[in-house]
C-alpha cells in the first residue's frame, strides 16, 4: 500500500501541478502529521482538550491544494453527516474540487467575507496555512469568529511560539495577546521540512484552538484590538507613553496601572492578555 507521500508526489507528476511560490504553497506529505490533524478534526485526538468543546457542526478548510487533508476531511464529514467547504485561491485547484463535488469559495482567505459564508456556530477550521497569512488570519478569527468554534492550524514554528508565548518572554506580543484572549491553545505535533514538498527552510508546528467561553464579544474585542495595537506600537516605549494622548491621559493611565499593582514605567509585554484587557476597560477604551 502506497503512502500519502507517494500518492501526492504521483499526483503532482500526473497533473503537472507544482506548488506556486507566489501563493506560499508547500504541500504536506507526511502520513504522521496528516493523521494527527485528521484525528483532531473529528475529536479522535486528546479527549481531555476537546471534551470542553462541542463536537464540530461542520468543517471548513483553507487551501486544500492537492488534498493531503481534504480527502480525509471529505470522507469523515460524509460519514458523520457534517457540512464541508473549502476556501481556495488557486484557480486550478478550486475547479478540481468543484468537479469533485466540494463547495468551494475561490477567494483569498484574508479578503473573504466570512460573515457571508454563514457558517454554523461551532464550525471547525482546518488548514496547513500559507506562512504569509497565518498571523493575520488568527487575529481576524479571534476577533471576528463568524461561527468558528475551534481550529486546527499549521504554522511556521516561530509564529506558533509567538501565539502561545507567556508575558515577559521574548516571543510575547500582540499576536499572543489576541490569540490567547480568544482561544485555549495546545500543540498537536511538530513538522519538519521533510514533511513538505518542496521542503521549506523552516520547521512547523500544528496547534489546536478551542474558543474560550469568556472571550470578549466581537464589538468589545474589535475595540480592544485597536487599544492593543497602540499598546504595542513601540515595544521599547513605556506602556503609558504608547497609550496616552496628552498629559492628563498619561496621568490617568499611570494611576490605573498603579492601582493594578504595576509601576508607571511598565511596558506592554509585562501584562498578561487579561491584565491588558482590564486596563482597557478601566481606561474606558472599550
């Protein structure tokens, strides 16, 4: 029996379809990594993590490409009576999946009108994300989930580390704050360059996300995103300097920080996501 690696490489040769650098395409060809993602897609992974999340109401995949994950997702959703759809920017791949009977949205995932997709609440998002869109997509779906209740996503390892980083660490920043306010996050598995075709120059990591029950509502979250961007506008500056809009504003911020147990010389990376949210609330920024 041939491995997925062999079948995918054969498919590349048969179709004459190579990965497009302009779209950040690196095709996943590792049986182990694919199996781990599919296990989690249908709750057969770590039951302790998924036990707090409702079973997915449907699945949506970004960038199915040649179908390393898609074939298993199609089979699994049909067997369980779940809806399945994909977002695919590559015209040839989009047409191939339409002909296979898959619902396709031929659009850039960052430009898609996610509200118009009308995803059922509790939809699970799956993707081996193109590296160049990963951070923006996580921030967008954190603030505006539009039906997404859980996610299994592949990232460049450095991005994955930033997503899960704790305050006061080197990797902690805006992406960490927004992702952790929206989701509970765990690692699924690692993936090396040899797990892709062509092999990238970086290592990768698969993370799973479960929507937090206490995540801010969309309107509040959107206002907080603007606040957090200002807080991290200049990492070396004091938090009060980044956020203040005049001497009176600065004095108020310093007073709030001191009431929270922080020095007025504190920097943004010293506050946890929830402490930064509390600061925004007390400052009347939400």
